[in-house]
């Protein structure tokens, strides 16, 4: 089980690039009034290191989401970050 988890981590870490993901999906983001991008950022503690298959991805996404590149990219493309409180009064 541990070997499979490590192989999965390496595969994800080697092939996933959050910056590339955002750039490649810009057209989807821009053509919708609201678009949801889901990330799993976080700092690693013992529990996460021993129970999660997203250990490297969490640290990578945390760094990406705090990056100056993302801040500039959002401004350049006029993308506003919101949370669900912005939509609490809307009917489903």
C-alpha cells in the first residue's frame, strides 16, 4: 500500500503544474460568469505525511496560490477571486 501511494505521489508531482493548468484553462474561466478552481493547499504535518497521497501537491499548490505570478496573472486577465459568501443571496 505504501509503495503504491509513493508511486502515485511521484506521478502526480512529475506531471502536475498548477500554473500550466490555469493558463491552459483560461478560456473556460473567461467564458463563464463564475468558475470554480479547486486546490488542496496546505502545510505538511505528521498526519498529512502519513495519511495523504497529496503531500507534494499540497505544498506545490500552497506555493502557487501565494505566488506573485498568480496575483499578476489574475489582475492581467481581470479575474476576481470570490468565495461562497458572494453568492449566499442567490437562488439555486
